[in-house]
C-alpha cells in the first residue's frame, strides 16, 4: 500500500488507451477503408487466387503492374480474409488501426533504450501516440503495409541497440527477424531500417565485435527476406525497384515543406515544437548527436517518406523536453532519473499538454473520416458494374490534384475491375523517369474546365477513354478545382463528344462519342 506508483507505467498505459481510441475512431465511424488501399486490396485477392504464391503481376487497373510490392501485409490480410473472402474489406478497415496501436508499446521499448530515463520514454510514447503523424497514414487502407513496416522497423531498432551494447545471440536473432519483416512489409521502411541500422552501428557498435554483429545482422536480414526480393529480381529485374525508388522528389520545394513543419506556423503543433527544441538542446548539451543525425539523414535521403521516420526521434526529444521542463518546475537536479525517483513534474506537464495533443488528434480523426468513399461514390460504382463492359476505360474528374490521396481514384479500379486512366497508384513501379511528368499531366486533367480541354489533353498524351466521370462539388465549395468541375459538367452536357448516361446529386457519368 505504501509503494510509490509506477508513473512511467501509468503514462504508457494512458498513451496506449488513448492511442487506440484515436486510431480506431476513423475506421469505426467511416465504415469503409480510409483513403487508399485499393491496389493492396486487389493484390491480396490476387495472392489468394494464386494459392498464396506470389503472382507475376497484379490485376489492379489492368495496368501490367509487377507484383513487386513487399508482401507481408498482403499475406496477413489474406490469412485473415480466407475464412470469409466475401467480406474481406473489414481487414483493410480495422487491421491497420490494430497494428498501428501495437506500434505504441514498440516505440516505448525503443525510446527506453535511447532516452535518458523510463519517464522520458513514457512521455515520448504519449507524445508519439497522439501525434497525427504517427497514425494518419498507418490507419488508412494502405496502412495494411505501412503499419506493419513501421512496427517491425521500430522493433528492429529496439533490438539493434541492445545487440550493439550486449552482443547476445538472442538480440541478433530478434533483430534479424524484425529487420526482415520490415523489409518484407514496405519499401520505405526497408530503406529506413537499413539507414537507421547504420546510424545505430555508428553510435553504439564501433568496435570489432560491433562490426561483426552488424555484418551478421545485415546478412541475416538479407537472407531471411530473400524469398521475396530474389523472386522479384528474377522475374522483373532491378529496374522495377529503381522505378519505385525514384518517386521521392529531392527538390527545393520539398525541403521547404520539411522546414515549414519545424516552424511555429500551426498553433496545434506549437507545444510539440517547443518541447522538441528543448529536448534537442538538452541532447546537444550532453553531446548526444544521435537524434539530430537521424532526423537530418531521414529528411535528406527521403523527403517524401522521411517525415514519419524523423517523428520517432523527434518524439523522443519531445519526451526528453517534457522531462527537462518538469525538472525545472520541480526544482530537481537535472540528469538521468529512473525508478522511484522519477519526476512527478513530468506527470503535471503531461497532464497539461495532454488535452492539447488530444485536440490535434481528434481534429485529424475528423479529417480522416471524410477521406473515404461515401454513399454517392458507391452508387456510381454500382452503376458502372451493372451497365458497362469490363474492358471500358474511365477518366475520373474528381477535383483533387494528387490522385494518391483521392479515395475514388484509388478504389474505383479495385471495386469495378475497369481501367481508370487517371489513377496514379501503382505507376511508380512501371513508369520510371516518366512518373512525375505523367503526374503533372494528371494535375492538368483535373484543372480542365471544358470538353475542348479534355480533347486536347487526350491528343497530347495519346490516350482515350470510353466514359468520363465528373464529381459534383458541394455548393459551398469555392476553390478553382471546384469551379473547373462545375464548368466541365456543363460543357460535357452541351458537347457533341459526350452523352450523359448517369446523373445523381454526387456525380455525372458521360459516355464518350467517338
């Protein structure tokens, strides 16, 4: 009865409870997988139809896309779907949120190995659990691969640190297991697992024994994941991987976006940034450059996907920042503190900040709920399935410039089996250097205000379509893309080259008259 409460344990429990809530709220509310995942849904069904043997190609969008994506998430989805294959969408709705929830205790284990105390690690876990960057993409339908990749990558880091410190066989075994799982889950986590492993070696393993451990670790991960990557290399060659790896733009614009993320431009992120910079100051004062090097390496090597990886180190620094501020407030001696001497001030600061972080997470949840297919989308999908041939080509004018954050572009080929000319998903594996030029052309398509613009766009790109879908924007929408949709709908109605065949409050479908 006289035992002092385990405050780090209580904070970790709080992080897990509320982290689960913010991760499961969007799928529970939307009823359909969030945002993307359509291609992965088709690839999972392709895998099941091929007797759980990797197919050569996926049927998604009839685009000849090599089945080269890391398949661990597909196998997990297929195994869960196999007992009831007719209702397998539930896997893409709930499994990403579940795996993303497991990432919270996994992150804590890693943070505990690299931060100053259990309290700092628990505070970091709470910060990370409620940071929108930690769950926004993992809980989407496409999180069927992202969430597994992040989970196994973090567990790999956790074991790699211990391996370089203790050189025990069990740490080598687990690091190899988790590292291979990260490689077989997602392309970006495969890259960042290798990058992070190298950084951890440089900071913790610079010795003959550490070099041998790193060598065994790299060989073990490569061999254990070989059944996937060796099969893809044998079937499709290295060009497929090079094509997919070239979709992270290293431009001044992207680096400016990264810079803006670390400036106090958004009131909701201000407390996190303040705590992050305090933790960074403490870390540099103690001559601990691990987190700074890791953050810089993640952004410089992968501007597109580095944000979610750098957030791991940034959350640990924020946890250290809270711990430091609590020490100042409690007038306690700074430095590593653990066990019964944990700082109670950390709980006070954590409680004050909790509401602020929770507010940001809830706002993100509401946004996520609005990024899934709605009843109007499913209605037009049903009409397409019942009234058009399977070989027809569709062009979708949805008013969104980036089709990879457009749920209708992503799911239309998956739910109809038809070809979508304007869906970008999967093209990163086939277009190579032509990926970004085609992306720019798709942006121009979405801005077309009339049928003449569409005709010119088709001639310029030497492509055609059988049907045109034009979404009807909300009456209150006043942006340029919404205006283009309204104008395009009116123009297509009056055009001799298009015939209206479907109309609802949500969309118009025109047949192209050739």
